[in-house]
C-alpha cells in the first residue's frame, strides 16, 4: 500500500522509518506520474519487507518540493535515515527503475 | 514450437497510429498484441506524444477540443473493447527478416514473442538541443514536459525553444504560470499553424526572439541563464531564464530496427505501396515513417492502412 504523504507525515517518516523510503514527488496533472503508478505498486508489493514507498503531491506540499529542489515531476528520491541517497528524475520503466534503486536498499 | 505461440500480428507502439492499427486488426479477429512502451518523460511513452500535450483542437469529431491524454485513453479503450492485448513494455530487440518475426521485451526475463506479421508504430521522441549544461540541468530548469513541470515556474522567466505547433502550444500553456515566456526560434518565421502563430504573437506575456539559438545553459544547481546567439546579427549574449522548455522537433524511434528495416538518411522507415516496408510481413505507420505531416489524424489514418495491409498480407500468405 503506497502511503500518500503530507508535510507532517513526510517529516515524521524521515525520523522514524527503519527501512529506506522511496518518495515519488507527483501531481494529479502529470501524465508520466500516472504512467509509473502501476510500476510503483508492483515494486511496493514485491519489496515491501525492504522498502517503504510513499508519494507526495507537490501541489499540496510545495514546501517539501522546494526543500529538496524538486522542480520536475515525477522525481523519485530514495532516503536512508532521512538523508537523500539517490534521485531519479523523469519516468522510466520497471527494470530500469529497479536497477537504480535495488542495490541501495 | 506450437502454432498457438505465434500471433497473427504484433503492433509495436501505441500512439494514434498503433492504436488505430490495434482497433482495426482486433476487429478483423487477428488478436493483436500491442507492445505499448514504458513510461518516459520524453514523449516516448504509452499513448505517444499526445500524452504530454493539453488541448487537441484539430482532431475531427471534437468541436470543443479534447485533452491529448483523454483522446489516447479513449483510443486504447476502444482497442481493448475489440480484444486487443496490451503489454506495457518496450521492445529491446527484433528479428524481422525471417518467416516468423521475433520480438524481445524489456522485462527482467527478456521475454520473446513471435508473430507472422509486425506493424511498426514506434513514433518519434523529442530532440534535445545537445548543448553544454543541458543534461546536467535536465530536471533542474531544463524540461521536455511543459505540462509536467510548468507549475514549478510560477512568477518565473521561462524560454521555449522551437517554432512548430508544439513549441507554441507549450509557450501558451506556460503563460498560465510564468511572468514572461520567451519563444526562442532560430529562424525569422514560424512553421507552426497560422492560428497558433497568431495566438502566440498576440499574447501579452509572450515575446519572440527571432533568429536566436541557445548555445549553452548556465546554472550551479538550477538553471539561471542561457547563452543566446542571434544569427542575423552574429552576436552572443547572456540571458536570464529560470526554465527552458525544449520543443525543437522529433526524431524517429527506429534504433532497434537498424540493419533490418530500410530507412532514409534521417532514420525514418521507408514505406512503399501503402505501409509496406522492405521486409515481407512488416508494415510501418505514423510518425516513424512520416517526416512531412506528423499529425495525430494522419498517424491514425496510416495506422488503419497498416492494419488493412497486414490483414490482406496474412490472408494471402496463411489462409
């Protein structure tokens, strides 16, 4: 289940999460974001024991997007202990996406 | 190898050409498999170029316009209704010269599919400027998707590079957010349709920089300026911009077909007698074989033609 974050739950998760967190910065009008949604669902199902996947609507949470200098969506950021360790900008396919993140989680 | 593992037709691509071919071949009971591509932010994704656009005003049948993604989703639904099967993967490799066409997918298993005929409708992807700083600042001010990223440029200065309908449409879309939109065009006139030219030229937030090329994009973490070159005055100058949207045209998605399907010097597939390629049983439609019209409706028309050509070819070779 991919959790929909707001600024508060984002901040909280950065402090509390024991597993790495992958956050998709997205918005309702963004077509490539819609296109990768099923891929993130699949990854969430298969890797749920190792990785927490969340999404953050940039329209509703502009401060978080600004803090991480996200000015293009979709942007996927992997956080470990609240720190950014990897960023992928733009939509990509599942195999490519796993290649970017799998070794880091 | 049992015969049921070989499809009648595989369609590669899912823009207006591929989806129209899907509707027609499905209605001809050819049980098409459509390899629709994978997500991308570079107009090279399931649904094709229209997925990254806003209002489509020139597709017949929609007097009030229709959103590009909505039009494509409707075409896809229509193909599914008649039994087309969609696979959300890319094609990584093909072997099309033999009697049985073989196609490999971008999944972890590199799945191989076989078919008697293939319809190539892979379209075209956005060209980049290929200048210093561009790839480093892609996603940090340089963008290929105005509908995705325009929102981040509220009260900012943005540029759109290009002179076709896509460039002008993006510029007009970006006026919703930006303080000012500069259209940067290397020629002294647009090739866009007259109606789009008039809208852009009359828009109070749009300024057109004619005869101007972008030579470099500058910025540490984010784009803050560009180096422009006026080719009429032979003069270079720095210009402040927070966003730069690239819409300078497209190149055909034909890399995987090189060495097999005959192409022209720009990589467009050569078709003769309708949609036939140089290979028996391989047909091509849409922007992948059209460097002249490049419209959704012409792509759809040629997709229909490819489906009919494939059906006739299958009937004369396999019945």
